[in-house]
């Protein structure tokens, strides 16, 4: 797959998410799961598109920093899919037949995500903190040498090319799985959706503002109000305080994102 095909796949999938992700939290509770899912997907795809476009032109002295930035995307998609598998789907009745579809689709591109994660970790010096939760790069049998590998943007693109097809196909299909008529037919109720929302908020509180929510806010397209954080966080704390506290995000924003924030 060439780079233009990959970018086209990402943009097509983004366009699908935008149809349902625009605006604030829906007042119709049965619309909420699809809105939440499509908005989260839009952030994942925006981050992937940005790193893919930037990868070939990263200056030599910025390559370690950029590898760390890319690992924030890895953290995002792994957090999202772990959340789905360990929390979100458990709220749905057994009659919701798409549970199996979602789990099997995750497996199709799981190895691709692990490959890009392993490569990027190899580009960081041992002891470097990475990702949303500040994990530390440690010795690993898969790491050929203790010294970090020099980041190669063309190789990163090749790794993304390998899983872009199944990933974007899944992200589009999943929006249909959570259509209001689909979850109603499976027996989902307003009470269950409300409880799922409360549980989600409790889980969100455990995620660090820096860098997780900084990354999320800066990779939210105009017109999308997700994650549903207080405006104090999105309009003041992130751009005026956390922006300057050493995050790996600020140096790699797409020009359109810089204008929005």
C-alpha cells in the first residue's frame, strides 16, 4: 500500500466519524453511544493522520521527541480498545450480537499496533518515560541493543500501512454497530446507558490530565465536543497551563490544530 492510499483510507474513515460526532452530548440517550464512539474514533484517526504526514520530515534533533509523540497515539488506541473490551461492552446485553464482531476485529490489527509500539520504544533511550501513564522504557529481549535505534519516518509509514486497512474498516463498521436502532433491538435501556455513563466518568478520573487529555484536546477536530470535559480544562487549563509544561504534543500539532488552540 502506498502512502496516498493510507491517507485516503484514514480520511474516508474520518469523514464517516464526523457524520455522528459533531456537537455536544446528544439529548437522546440512545444516540449517546454512537456519538461517543465516533468522536473517540475521530481523535484516533486525527492523531494517526498527523503522525503519518509528519513522519518523513522530522528533523534529526527531534526524532526522539517525535517517537515519544507517536507513542502517545499508541497509548490512546490501546486505552480505547481496552476500555471497550473490559468496560464498555460489559454493559450491553448478551443479545447485542456485535460484541463478537468487535473483539474479533480488534485482533486483526492487534499485532500491527504492537509492532509499531515495539519499534517506537526501540527509538527511545532506556529509562525514558512514555505514553499516557508514564511507563518507562526498559530492557527487552526484542530490543537488539541497549542504544536507541535512530527513528526512520519511512519505516514508521510502512508499519502504519500494514494495519491501516483493517483498522479503518473496523472504526467505520463499529459506528453502525452502535446505531440507536441496533442497541435498542438488543435490549439496551436508558437506565443501562446512564449507568454506563457514570462508570465511564469514574474511569476518566483515573486518566492523567498530562499528557492524556492534552493529547485528546489537541487532536479534537473543530465542531466536536469530545471528550466532554469542563470548558475550564479545554479552553484554559490545556492551552494556557498544561501546554507549556513539557508535553510532547505541542511541537507536533498540525497547522489546523494550532489555529484551533
